[in-house]
């Protein structure tokens, strides 16, 4: 983009010029002026045409922060919804497109679903070898170290829904796949609405779940109960400790999903034990679990160095 001279205290001027440039399909100028307007007035009414300009420049990744900030607004109006899905499909990230589809009003879903499926079919026809190669790599994540698994899983949204489901399922029952990666995969299957039962290896257990029926790891009721107990038990006396503990626990408890309730039957007791691991009330099972959680995190951290 060309350098734009600032017009002090005049966001409307940048907006006017940007909108005119957008109408003229001068996307570089439009994006530059609209970015300046957004910095001065960070509202959805500016983010929307800015997203259009960035898409016109074939830079959908640059539009993602604006979409994330105003997701509800993009979902509210038909034209904005269309632009939202055009952006996600241009990334391409079919996982998020399918996930967002769940939040669209039922009457509008069939047309948007057809849009996703058409984009997947076009992509598969044009890039079949690329997709097949990525699918093969993601089908056997257990052959890579945990940090490599973490990097590779970032590409799962590139796969069309059917290919993603096929590649993902075997990893859920592979003990060599890091639990954090297995849960990311399971969440991806939930996002795309996979309704076929699948076996999942968890902490000291294996069970069968239906991905589409799961709440998603961040909405797991037991996880939320534990985090709430930590906040209650630490209280406001040490807000830094409370925030840090919640942040770490949110990540580590994800290793136990979707069987968190079976592993932690008493969220209040678990939270108390976690906050005082040397306390007399800590059970042998909790000590084993704490050590296991620490080990899983260390595997990711050490491999990243």
C-alpha cells in the first residue's frame, strides 16, 4: 500500500476517500485510507468496507482481526454475512466457516452451507494434490514430536470438511499424539458438525463420543466449575495469582477433555488441592494427575525451544 499522509482529526475525510476508492475498485488506496479511518474511529461501519478492500487485494488474512472484533455485527446483516464467509473461504479456512455457520439464523444456513460446499469442491478440483498431501501428513501426527504436531495442526482448516474428518479421526485414538493436539482435533470435528461416534484416548481411559454433541473444550461445564472455584478460593486478595492460575489451568485441563468430569468429580476439592499441592488434603490420585499435567506442558515447551 502507498504511504498515506495523515489528515489530523479528520477520520471522516479518510473514510470518504476510502469509500470512493473502494467504489472505483482502487483497493490499495481504499485499504490505506480505511485503515487510517479505522485507527481514528474503530467501529464496524469502517471495518466492513476495509474488509472488502482487503479482500479485493487478495489479503483475507489481514481482514481476520477486524472480523474477530466485530463477529456479531458481521453475522447480523445479510451483506456482511456474505462478506464474512467470502473472507473465511478465501483464506481458505473451512473449519471456521463451518463453525461460524452454527451461529447463523436457521433460514440463512442452507445458502451459506451451499457456498462453503461449492468453495470446497472448487478448491479440491484445482488443488487435489496439495490437499491429498496435507491430508496424509495430518493423518499420522503421532509420527512427529509434540511441537511439530502443534505446528501442523494449524493447517487443518485448509482441508475441506470430508477430508478433514477423514484425516482427523485416527489421531484421536493415537497415544503418540499429544493430548493438547488430540483435543484441538476433537474441537475441529465439533466445529464442522461431525456426527459420527469416534473413539478418543483420554487420561488413563478411552471413550466414545459424538463430536457434534460436545460443548467444545472452552465450554466444558467441569472445566468452567474448576476455574470458578479457583477464582472463589483465591479471591480478590491476589488478583495476579488468580489470573495466572486460571490461565494455566484453562490450558492444562484441556488435556483431559472430553472426560474432565470423570477425572475431576469434585471441582472444589480439585481447585483447593491445585492451589496448595503440598496440603494434607491432596489425594494420591490428584498428585499423579498434577505430575501428568506438568509433564504434558513440559513436552510442548521443551520441543518449542
